[in-house]
């Protein structure tokens, strides 16, 4: 049985996820932990639950989602997975970080590229990789069909969508991603977003004011 634990880190109120199953293997998705207290909160959870992190995944590489990449890689000796099209965004994070007050940000190198239609496996769990650009050029989402959920990053929120006023963002592309990669999932799938509370595919298809089904 897969379990999902979320943390909300940084002034951006970014959601970091730890996914694990009965094997105790775990993946860490979008670590936004920057301060020592945030890093300690993450490691304490891992230790208290006897988890073994085996992979570090990024849905995309905007600064709020990658603040803890270097720390997690170093702490657990694991490798970073990101879509190739978001590598320039990751490289830019080092330049942008001081502008947002993150002067001690550490850059982390990508070890593996995520590919559309492929899967990420750990323990007894399989995550399908879906390519969902628009908010970021290499944005992906992770879908688990057994437990019926999506780790969606900054694509679809409860009553909202990801911003498209950033460089390399585009509303039409994002709307297409939502309609073809999110709204094609069953209504009862839970969406765990990069910010704010979870929602469901059915709720957003019915009432999202930005992208209609």
C-alpha cells in the first residue's frame, strides 16, 4: 500500500512529497526545504518511519521546487530525475535564487532524464510519467493508477491552474496538457498539487474556472 506524506516549505508555501510503500523504499518529490529547520523536519520523518529514500524526482525546476535538491542528494546519496526540457530552468535557478532571498541555494546536477510514457519504480510502486508542459517547458506529473492519484506539480490546483506569466510558460499549452493528460483520468483520481490543498479530477472538470473539460 502506497502512502503519501506532504510538507509545506519556504515562503512560497511549496508542497514537498514523500511517497513510500510497505517495502519502506521512498521517493522524494520537489524538495522545497531550504532552512535547517525544514531539512530537519524532512529527515526526522524519514528516520521515524524507517524509510529508505531511493530516488529524487522533480516535476519541474522552478526555484521553489528545487531548493532542497542538493541537500537531499547529499543526505541520502540518491540521484535526481528531471525532464530534459527543464534543465535550462534548473540552471537559471542558481541565478534567480538570490533575488528571492535564497543566497545559500546549492545547485544540484541532473542524473537521469524523465521521459513521457515511461515509469518510475520504487519498492512495489509504479509511477507513470506524463508530460504536461505549459507552466514549465519540461513539466511532468506522476500518476499512480493503483492508488488513483496524481502528483501534479504546478499544473492543476483546486479552482486554479499554474501560472503562465513566467518565461517559457504558455496558457494554451498548459490548458492542452490539463485537458489531455489530467482530464482524461477518472474523476475520482486525487490531484496532489505543488501548492495548496489536494483536489480531484472530477471537481476540477466540473468547476475549474480557467480550464473547462
